[in-house]
């Protein structure tokens, strides 16, 4: 979500009047939820230029005419969803009430805090993609609630702070916290939608396009982290070492110094002196491309690629030549990232090549900087996961 949209939401949402469609007893451990499908102000604020020509009121009338199935789904399953999100995550709901906003258009698939679900389409500039329906829509609702659940590990206003909040995997982003939210959503969906419906929704073309962490999710989390009330998500996070393959694979790429700041740079024979990627490959005994030489001052090394890595696939396609390999990586970078499936030391791993600004190499903790976490004074409220279960910084 853009900074502008976040600012607008922070201004208007406290003043919106919620229209409750269903709710729960405030004495139960789950919050009361209000379904708001009449927020013209919210819809208008998301696309102010668009609604200079079109009517936000008309679009919200469309929402009210087309949200009956989702309302019925929530009426029948809302309490089960909230209860299972809490049981399977190991995090209790700390809020007594919140709203779920239905809108016609949204710039992304939805939002977790506040919970916003688009029913008409995902609108970006002049392009509009149809919103998911059926089980794909139900999974989106559960996923956004799972994102909200994980965000509750840090609630400064309520003096709530879970020990796992400092774990690298809890950093916001598509390859870390969003992946954990999807794991929580998929397991919760199996309780609510059933195994087959949840699987079909997750494997749909819509979620193939809109879940960028899928490769990491499939390899490291799906069928690996088995969630249950006795072994919830918080315990899996707490047990994951800070230097695990999962953490290192999803680390933010470090930044190398600019050309003007580099001193005594070592020239690597066989590599071009300029260029973004900075590595070469050879054909190994398995007839696969293997990283032969790599420049430690350029992007691919900063993203985790190493000399000796056998490259199996790039964005699910096997490259046959170095030219094809480089072209596919650059095509992926134009779209935001390129996913390399590699073999290293007998293990199948994933390396994400991402075009990001890099840290200086003097920062030895570049891959685990927790700039978005909050340090709160004691006492902390850690109702499910005590500090003793959190990994030490030296793990």
C-alpha cells in the first residue's frame, strides 16, 4: 500500500461508522467483527482521481448488491475462522472489536490492518483485474485476517509485545511475514473450507499471480511446518535459527558501495568489469549450469548466490546457456524479482534475485536488520510464547 493510501486511511477510518452485520459476545476470546459495506468515504479516498469522474456511492451500492455470499460465509464461519487463527498461531486476539471493509476496488488483493477486501477488482492506474470469487475470495479473507493476527505480536498502545516479534521471519514483506500469514491461512482454510477447496484456491491462477513468496513457501513451509493447537506457529518461529536456510534465503540483499566509493576492487578474470549481476557459469558433469566465478561486490552475490551453485531453474524454466540464464534473470528483475532454484551441497535451495538498494559490506548484520521492530519497556505481555522460547541472538 502506498504511503498516501496509508495516510488517508489513518485519517478517515477512526471516523467511519461501522454497519454491523454479525458479531460475537465480548466476553469470548475472539473479537466482535463488524462488516462495513457502505463506506463511500473509504472507497473514494483510495482512488480520488478516478472518482472525480465516477461515483463512489454507485460503486458501494454495487458492493451491497454483490456481497451477500461473502456475508453469508462470514455469518456461518466467522467465529470458526477467528478461533482457529488464534489456536493455530499461538496468539490471542487482543482487540475486542474491529471492522472488515468491503470495497469494490482496491490497489492490491486486500489489506490486513485495517481489513479491506475488494469484491470488484484490483485497480492500478487504468488497469483493473477482476477480484477473486468463490473459495479464492474466502481464502483471501482468511489470509488478510491472518496478516492482522501476526501484526498483533506488537501492539504498543496495548503494551503487548511477543518474544517472536524480533525474529527475522516476522519482518513485514512478501517472503517472510506474508509467507507465515499464508501458512496460517491455508491451515485455517482446511478447517473451514476443507482440504480440497483450500488446495484448489491456493493453486488457482489468481493466487499464482498474487503470491510472490510461493517458491519459498512451497519449499520451506508447506508440509514442513505442521501447525496444530499443540504446536502453533509461534513455536515454529521461535525454534527457527536466525542463520537457517529459510532466514538467509529471504534476507534483504545487502548494498555494495557505489563505484565512486570503491577502493582497490579486485578484478576477476573472466567477468565483465561492468554490469548488474557479476557472475559467470560453466557446464558441470551433470550437464547443468554451475556458477564458476562471482563478484562479491555485485547483486547476485548480495542476494545469496555462491560459487559452485548448480542452477536448476530460473522462474520455473531450465536455462541451457549463460546467455539464456542472464536474459531470464534480467526479465525477472524487470518484474520485481527472479527466482533461482539451485543445488548446493546436495540440497535444493531457492535464491531470490531482487533489484534493491544495498547496504555497505561493513554492516555484518545486513541480512537481519530489524529496523521495523519496536523496543518496548518491560513488562511485556507474552501470553503464549515466553522469552525463554525465543532464539538467542547467537543462534
